[in-house]
């Protein structure tokens, strides 16, 4: 048996020293295990072990053998009793009463010393804890706000992009909180197929997955190629984990279903033997367009280009939408940066953070109808593009602004025409400008109602050779008109007659026409102007071109500029600018359009917007009345250019003017145009349709553009009739309730 000795590098065996077995237990393991030790100083004072060095121990058989007092205590023994005291009185010689007393009192003295040690250690621990708390408070001062509580600071939480609303406050473009789902995989081999089935089942709660999408999800949980995974063991670490390969892949984007998110969260906690994976949910704001393709051109889109820059179009390009609201959130942190409270979560941002608001004048029903009608017109004609507008003549508000082909702002794909032709498109108005020319000439007294106009060539045909000095130019009509009244000139749309009327006033007449109807100005409705003639898809855009005063003073005016302006050539106009010009002619007043009804930046007061609608009078009432009646006959007359839309429902209700123009520069391109208004007696709405087709002939506005205007005006009339009827019923019920209450 070997006996451990405190302070000795090795143990001592009784065989090494015969007396060691009786000497060493005095300060040996039996006493130490109970926390009792002998007081060696007291033993030396009693005459025992005087030759032992101070602080010395009987640590070896040699030391015990060399001690002179070893023989006196060689018979001493130590044994344990129940209380842990060391009792040796039966083994001590009778003469050693002092040694016997010391042997009894030694354990009590040792226990008292231990108690003092415990008290001292407790005081030190309390001192350390207090000091740590002081240091923690001192270090947390840098997280304290200027006038806040200790250990707190504030952070800024940014809200989403602003909303675009229709006239009733319903969203045309808004941001909703969604989640992008990613998965982190740790494994040595592919995951079991059952996990793929569970993940696909969870995602299908938000919508059916295509076979291609299922195949993509299956590939996520398969072991990727070496260049697409991370080797966790390649560092040569001594403690290698159970998984060698790591990869991270996107699982889904824009998930909004709470049920899907809960299912994915449960799957992320699933245990699979030999594999480990985590599902990460990242909060993101998703831009949503409730009308989709129906308002894609006027509302526009927000996207990223190849360089990561934000690209916007339509109303989305308004700077006020990019200014986001803020929410001040208070958090508490320790000196180590640990969060005590995170405050509000992202889900509260939808209602807590103020957003910018752009309230438009767009009517949802009219916009959807206009988008469907112009899309059908472009498809049936095989045209390149088309535009359809609708305005309120009483308020000047734009009710609909649709274009085709359109695109889905949320689900864009390669080949979509992103450029918004609703406010970028330019076209030659053709015969659609004749109401402005003839109406102004009538108002200035250059012609009078019922006056006969020579609408034929010198030889009586439909070609008129116009001469100026030695030069000449040929003006052609599509059909033979002859000598007709001023009204018939408008009804049958004679180019020769329009040139004869327009050139009566000379340069001053055309200069006043361009200024009076503001054809050189673009309406300020909040839509961005094109920055170049080529859009992102490479489509060539026709420049906005109207003759300047210098051009009207040039020598080319008499033979070219003046005659061309009289029947809609040598100028390219904007759709909204031309719509405004016809609103002036139909109402006889200056006119302003408005597309935005209210503009409210985030955390700022609303911006005052200019007044829209009719303004000061520019044409006499008699001229305006003559224009309305004549344009109504364009639809009802058997020889009218808009006779194709004549019906019992439209005759006397809808009036308008057709237009056809051809551009041969860069290839033959034809424009079919129709401007219509309703009702005829007191016009309330005005609509313009433009359809452009390349490489064609006989592409007339009465056939390809007028039907869309007719259907849109009929739709808005029916909608307004139902609205007025419901308001009348509500007023009657209120009045009836008041009478009953009086009784």
C-alpha cells in the first residue's frame, strides 16, 4: 500500500520505512480528507519535532527517519470517528498529556481557520461582483442617449417606398412585407427525398409549383459540385466536425403567406440523422401592383439594371416616393453589446411608419376598361403600339391612360416593352388637327359657317397642284370631295379644303394656333419626360417636334410648313398635349390637365397642387357650338369618316374627328387617330386613341381607333349613370328618413 503525502512528488510505502506508516498519518491523507490538519507550531512548542524546519513536512521516509522525535511518536496512530475528530488518546503515552491535549484541540483550531477563510473568500467575491457592475455601468454610458435612461439608445427603422393610389384611395402600387427564404445545409451526402417532398408541400400552400420549380428545389438538397460547396475540413483542423460540406441556396422569394412561413419554420427544426439544415427568413419589402398590366405604363415600375442601379418609369419615377418614412426605436444594450429589448418588430412597420402618398386621378374601372380596349385594338390591327386616354372635361382630371403592348411590373420578362408610350409616344396628328384649324379660322372671321370651300384640284380631281413662284407641291385627298360647305369639309375630312382655309391667315394664323392651343408645351402632370430618343429596349422614339417662330418666318413656310400644318404634318405631338388641345377646342376655354390629385411626402405636409380644368375663354360660344354639332355629324353622316361607329346608342351622343398620317422616314409607318367626346350637348368626357402600324396602307382612324373610343365613352357614361342613380336613391332615403323623423 502506497500513502499519498501532501507536498511530495511521489507517495511513500510502509516498506520504505517501518515507522512511516505511523509517522505520516499525523499530517496524512486521513486527516486532510476531513479538512483537519495538525498545528505543527504547537507541537514544536510542546517539544515535539523541534528539528523539523519551519513549514516543513514529513514528506519522505528519510525525513521521518532523521527526525529525533520520530521515535517518541512512532506509536502514535490516527483513526477517524463519526464526527471527523482525530482521536489518539489510547495510543499516546501517559506522560504526554500536553501532546494528548494538542491532538484533541488541533481539529477545532483548523475548523475555525477554515471558517475565516470562507468568510474572506465571500467578501472578495462580493467585491469582485460590485466592481464588475460598476465597470458594466460605466461602459454602457456610450449606449445612453443624450436625454435617456441608462444603457439605452435609439436607432432608426426605415419604412417602405411610398404608395400610388387611385382617385378612391385604392392602391395602384404599394409595398408589402414579404420574406425571402434561404436554406443552409451541412452534410456529407445528399438529403433524403422525403425532405424535398415536405418543402414542396409547404411552398404549394402559396401556389402550385411547376415541374421546373420542383426540380430546382430538389437540386438544392443534393450535394452540389465541388466549386459550389465549402469544405469544412480543408483547413486541417484537429477537431473536425461531423459534417464536411456546407452550402447555402435561395429557396423562395417574396413569400407572404403566414401558413407557409409557419410550415417552413417547423421544417427548419426537423432533425435528420447525418444531416443538418437551417431555414432562414429574411424580411424584404415587395412592390405590388394590383392592376398589373392594366396600369403598367402610367404607374410604371421599379427595377435594377445590370449595374445594380435603381431604374424607374411612369409615376414610380416621382422623387417623393423614394423619400421613406422613419421610426425611432429604443433598444437597451449591455457593455458587451447584448440586446435586452429589441422593441418593435418589422411587422409593425406596415402601420407604424408613415409612407409617402401619391393620390392620382385615375379611375380604376375606366383604367382597366381602357387597357383592355387598346390591347384588343392593337392585336386586331397587328399594330406596333397604341395609346388610349380619357379625361374629365369638368375637372381636367385624367381618368385613364393606357397603352399596348403592356407588361407585368411584378413579373417582367425578356422582350417586354418597358418604355411607357402613354407619355413618351409622339405622332403626326394628320386630319385630327382640322378642328383646331377650322375652328380658329371661323373664330377669327377668316371663314364663316356654311361657306363653300373648293376641295378639289384645278382639273376637278382629288389632286391639287399648289404653286409658289416656280416651285409647286401636290396636295392629295384620299377621296374626291368637290366644292362643299365648311361643315362638309370637316365631315368628309378634305386635305385640300383644310389647306385652303389654313393658308388664308398666313404665318400669323399658324403662329397663333400653336400658341393658343399650346401645342409647343408638354402638360405638367408629374410624368417623366424621355431623356433620349432610344429607350432601354432599343426602340426608336420620335422626337417632340413643333415648328418654331423662326421656322414660320423662313422661305419654306408658304409652300411646305404652312400647308403641312393645316392638315397635321411637319409636327410631332405628345398624346396628352394633343388631348389638352382638343379639350380647349371643345370647351372653348384654356385647359389644364391633372394626373395627381394629392401629393403627401413622408413625415411632411401635403404639397399644394395647381388647379386643373377649364380656364379663361379662348373661343366664342358660337364657334364652340358649331364645332360640337359638326363633329357629331362626323359620326352620324353616311359620308362621315367615323361612320363605322354609328349606332342608335352613339348617334347624337358621341362626336369626334378621325385622323390618318403616314411617315416614310426610316420606313413606312401609319398612324390611326380618333378624338371623341360625349355627350354632344354638354361634353363631360373626352378620349383620344392612337394606333401605329408599320408597312401598311389604308390604315384609317375611323376603322382602327374610333371603336376603342366609342366603347370607353359608353362605359364611363354607364358607370356615371349608375353612380348618379345610387346618389339619388341615397338622397331620397335620407329625405324620407327626415320626414318620418319629423312626424
